[in-house]
C-alpha cells in the first residue's frame, strides 16, 4: 500500500496530466475526468485528491491566471509551457485551499512535476514564480509565515463529489 505522501504525489501527477488536456482541449474533457482517474489509479485516495486538485484548479483558474500575470509581468501566459502553466495553477490552488499541506511541500512537489514533465529549465522557473506567490499569500494573511504555515487554517481539502 502506498504511503499518504506517495499517494499525493501520484494524485498531483494525474491532476497535472488532466489539467494539460483540459488546457488544450477545453472544458468538454471535464466529463472524462472520473474515467481518466479510474483508468489511471485503483487507489480511491489518489483519485479523490487528484479530482479535488483538477476541479478546484479549474474553478479558480481565472483568479490564478490573474495572479500569475501580476507576478510574471511582461510574460504572456500563452507563451508559457502548457505543463508549467498548469503546474503553477495547481500549486496556487494547493497553497490557497489545502490547509493541511505546507506551502514548502507544495512548491517542492510542483518543482519536481515541472522537472519531470516539462523543460530542463522548468524547475527553476516554477520555483521562482511560486516563491513570489507564496510571499504574496503571506502578505495577504493567507499563509502565516515564510514556512508556509496557515494563518487561518481551514479544514483539509476534500473531493467535491
């Protein structure tokens, strides 16, 4: 049986793969989310967390894109690698909405996803962007301090079924 940490890593991998499809093909692929997750993992916890990541990221996508544009001045999001863009969106969702996951863990996982699924320079790019967003979240009171501890910890994220 996989550990909870490995489960979340696997869920993030599946979520970023689906978000990639969603970005390229449009919202009609959302109807295929549960089939995709069932085909890719037999572990219910993996599927639930991946589903929460996809649905939550997509729900707040416009807000996350505004945040990304503010941090990446003079950088068109459409020019950004599709994987990087979706890793960043998903990490912003996780930092903003998943109170049980420290921001540092989210950032490290995002860096690893970018290195694994995107370009050679993606890890450093994702790290720089997410560190700036983490600092913004600290200033906004959504994260308590530089470690990523939550100021007003909400309950852990649950799948929206």
